[in-house]
C-alpha cells in the first residue's frame, strides 16, 4: 500500500496450480521474509540416483517425477485450486475496499494453445464468472489462427519468447481496455 496503486493486474495460468502443489501454499512463507521449501519423502535420495528404484515407484506405486502418486495429485490439485481461488478472492476484496481497480487475467500456455485449448482448465474455470476476471483463451486462439505460434515461443522450455510476450501484453492491454469500457 506504500505505492498507492490505482490498478492491480494479476496474471495466472495452469502452472500456478502446480506451483502450489510442488512448492506449498502460504505455509512456505516465513515471518522473517524467507521462503521454506517442501521436504520430500524419506526415499527421495534413492529416487534421485537409482533408475531401477524410480521405475519401481512409477510402475507399482504410480508416482510421477514430482514424487506424487496419481491419487495424491488429484487431491492436491483440488486443494491448490481452493487455496488459489481463496487468495484471489481476498485480493479482489482488498482492492475493492481500497478503491483499487483489480483485474485477474487467466492466460493460456503456448502448449495449451498448440493442443487446441479454447478455455481454461476445468479447475480455473471456477473463477470465470467473477466480474474482475478476464480469460484470454479466446483472444489468444483467434490471434494464433492468423499468426505462427511457433515463432513466438521457445519450444524447449515451453515459454513465450520476447515476441510472444509482446503479443501477450498487447492482448492483455486490449482486453482490459474492453472490460474497462463496459
């Protein structure tokens, strides 16, 4: 609040769910300003160095590369989405209470566009009906019907390149401008 913002723009995508699952929620933020990571299972050392152990855990216990079983992953996803939605609602309420214009932007990842996604993943759809939320899936899909996505993102690390981020910025600007006029 020392900056006294007039507008807050927050961008999220499907990777935020994974961040909460893998890194933790609010419990990772310490009162002294530092961050604590999650502690892995006691067998993580063996998983790291022994490929046979890794295969055993994957085949028989259905653990993925993030050391989560399929069942735990689904539970953790629901919990992460709940936490994210709650935090976003708190941010929106805070902004409303302080007369700050708030925009939550849900944007697709390049790989989601390549796979033909036309809307946010199911869990993030919980946010769509809120007045401060703008989903960019349609805008991105329309843009990349006419432009080559492969020229706007790094294939290896799956992030937009500078041209892709410029496109993203322009799309966000145009969507916020449209939503502010309504």
